[in-house]
């Protein structure tokens, strides 16, 4: 039974083709660097700094990261070359397919349904070694890394053992693979004439936990470890070039990301016959809940919360919930149907309603509960929000402790305003979606696209100009494309 086929990606295509923007030429004074020096900029970070987009690191994404844009805007202020560890691939690597590597995501139209949704573009490339001069690199953005892996001679992020391509993301340009570290290499670049740096790490210390449905607590960084590692990383960069100044970005709220917003809580369409069949399967379960309530094991409220009932039309899906009272002694699993307060993750869009393990009797979300890894329940959302608040508090404190040399770039505030619909350029808005032309997120639902990177670059520029009296000219976001139109 094919219950859902890219349902969440239904897009109105008619108005996409002829979108032109006008951006008024800014009236600025002669560019000056103020009390900062942009002769050699070094950027340190994760996938956001690297330009990872559409589920892959590829040429166009690399060249349209905020770090590259910022460096380009400082050219008239004495800024020098800004070298990136080129991936040399038009499509990059998204995942392995039956015939080999598949490349980045693009929007494609299903000829049967007319729905548009992300799919690999076709053939891709596993990351190859960087063949340029490693000693001249300026961009040390590595997809997947946490603060911890940035400080250790590891080659990938917390999930990299299951994804060999991510093991290569740092190894491919490391000064001494297996021994050197991202922070160490960046510090060496700063020590070699570096005058300014950007720093944007910490996102992956909570993101990997969240994208996995908060199902693996082992990969969530503790507050103590985050604070210590942040101090070590920033300290290494500040010590490497005692006169260099830096811009430090914080961690955005994950509630902004389409990855957690694209799959609705009632994403399961059923006919009356399908609903009747599913309801028969849960008759014993619902009866057992009544017995548990009569025995005083659960309240009437929890019984109602756990009761499963389908109907014709759109339905909530059946899911695991470890926060429910354990009724295992009665043979009753900890399951319920999804609620508007739950946040499903993007991978559920392809798994919902599909057979599990090839068994047509086990349909995920109907006869087989959606696993913990696919959903964030309210308690987990609160945990993640509190963690980001704590991490951002440490970042702000570290910046304030070095206030003469560092400025905070509040990207969290920027993206919250994007979510509220209050960010635009030249009268053209930026939205927290993947829908072209205004959607600011690439097709993986997590990483900004090129146009959004321009807004991020301007956010950095405004913070730097305000702190050190510079007047770096702003980027024109409307010169950069968002997501490509569906093919």
C-alpha cells in the first residue's frame, strides 16, 4: 500500500518561472576597514561555513557560502585571496545508489501525481583529495564536525562511521591526516599572517541528536564539555594571532528548520476501508487501555491520549512514545497517535505508510509504529531548546570575555525573524522553507541555500561594521539564486 508519495512537497509551480528582483544600489561611503584588518581572513566552522547545500558539498555550494561572500566584500578594504579546499564536483555526494554515488538533491516533478519533491540529481562523486596548496587555505569549514571533533584528529562527525563520505570531509585537506585537527590547521593559518577570523561551531553538538529524533543521547554534548571545548577552540585561534579580531556566530533554533516542519502530524491519508481495517487491528490494544485505567495504572486522560482511532481522510500516525506509562506487563506497547505538538523529521516523508522490512502487513505509521528516530515529542523539543539556550549562553559569555577582539553574530535572531516573515531585501522576502524562489533553505531542509547565505553574510557584515567602525559593503542577496525550479 503506497500511502504517501512526496505528499508534503506539493508546490505551486505556475509562478516560479519568471521571477526577477530589483535591488537598489546602496549608498555607502568609501569602504574602510575601521579598526579591523581583513588582509587575511580565516573561517572555521562546519557545513554552514563549508557551503554544504542540498544534502551535499558541491562546487556551487562551496563558492556561495557566507564565508566566501564575506571575504569577497572585503576585497576593496585590503582583503586578500580566500582559498577553499575545492571539492571539484558539480553534484557532490548525497548517498550511495545501486549503481554508485548519487549527487545533490534537486526538485523533480512526479509525472503521475504532479507533486514536486527533492530527489538526487543523478550520478555524484565521493569526496576526493584536495590537490591544491593546503598551506594557503582560508576556509576550514568541515561538514559534520562538532566542537569535540574539531579539536581531535578525527576525520568525520558523530555519525560518520555510518557514512564513509563524511570521514573524508576533513581528511581530504588535513595538513597531516590522522594527526592534525581542524582547529590546529586553522590556528596555523592564522599564525601565518592571519588578521581576522570567523567562527561558527556548535550547531552539530545538538543537531545530530535532534535530526535522529533525540533517540541517541550519547551524541548530545554535555554543557560542561561544550563550555570547555568552546574555550579551547576559541583560545587556540586568539592565541595564534594576538592581534587578529573575530566574528563568532551562535546556534539557530531548530524549530526554524524545514527538516522539522515539512511532515505534518496528520500526514497519513486513508480510505474508509483502510481505516476500518486498521481499527480492527487496534481493538485489543484499545480494550487493554481501558483495563489499565480501571486498574488505576493510567489516568483517563492518558487512556484517551493513547487510544488509536483512524478515519477516512488525513490521519495522525501511530508512533512510539517512551514518556508514556510502561504497560509492558499487560502486553501493551508505549504507543499513541501523533499530535500537533509533535515534530516529525524529514526522512519520515519517504518512510510513512511504507512496508517495513518488505513485509506488506507491517505499514509504518499504521500497523507498525513510527520509531523514536523519526519524531521529536514535546519533552524532547524542550530538551533541545534548553540545550541551545545553554550553548548560546556559553558562546555569548566567551565573546564578552574577549570583547575587544570578538563580536557576536546573532544568527539565531536572524533566522527567527526569517520564520516570522520579517526579513527581506529589495522588497523580496526570505522564508523558512524550501519552496523557490523565496525559500531560504536548500533541499535537505537544514542548510541555507545561496540566497540565504547572502543574508547571513550581511548579518556578519553588519555586526563587524558596528563593532569596529568598518563599512564593508553589503551583499546583494537577489543576485544569488535560491533553489532551482523543479525539473
